[in-house]
């Protein structure tokens, strides 16, 4: 089943679904501005799902190799690119909301968010073999590690401060998944360290 969704095809499917969902939301709301409330939160949530998959892939493969983990390792770059695609679309909706409605954000919030998108942009443009060669594997890994952990922190912080964040599944699943993601990363690191000592 997973073999049907590989590489660029996975990215194209996501792009098509985004277009269909956006058009449907605009038709439902009657106009683009009215549709913003329908598309902002779902795109943020969908982006997080792809982030979670990319963020935990290597650790899950270390902990318990499986058909899924092997597929995810093979397509990890495209899982990350899917996350980037959806989150940049989400950014477009957020900026539209700020520009065309009375919605506002504090300067500090905008600055923290802008840094997250800068990291995401850097990760996106370096998600290719040429960038790995030019930067060197060590610098490339450091860039992606710092960027991914910062983005993880932003997801955790923003979802945890939502009103009534932990009172229902609809508001608690995202911060809980953030916690699960870091636990998976930690366990994967521990197992990798243990394997290195046993060599």
C-alpha cells in the first residue's frame, strides 16, 4: 500500500489535495476571506502530521525496523517537503488573515514565528544531495537538527497555550503528539548510543 506513495508522487498528491480543499472551502464560505477560518487550523494540523512523521522516522527505524519505517526512511525527504509545502500555504492564509481582516498578532509572536519559517525555508532549500555536498554532512545535519527542534518547540508552545488546551482530544492531541515525538527521539538516541557501545 505504502509503495504507491513514493517520492515526488507523494508531494504532488498533497499539492492536489491542498488545491481541492482550498477551492472547496472558498465555495463553502462564498469568498476567499470568509474561507480563511476554515483553512488555517486544518492546514497547520496537517502540516504537523507530516512534521511528526519526518521528525520521528529515523528513531522509529532504530527502535523497531518495519515496512513503515523502511518506507519512511526512503521518503523522509519528501515527508519533510510535504510539511514545508503545507506550512508555507498555511503561512499564506495567516498573512491574508492579518492583511484583510482585523486580526492582529503581537510583535514578539510574529518574530518567533518568522524565525521558525526561516529555519523551514533553509531546511527546504537544502533538502537535496547538492546541498549536502556543498555544506558537508556535519553542517547539514546540524542545520536540520537545530531547525527541526526549534520548529518542534514552536508547535509545542503554541498548541499548549491554546485556551483549554488539555480539556478535550481536539485541543490536546497536538501537544501530546509533540511530547510523544520527543520521547521517540530520545528513545531512538538511547538505543543508538547503546549499539555504539556494544560494537
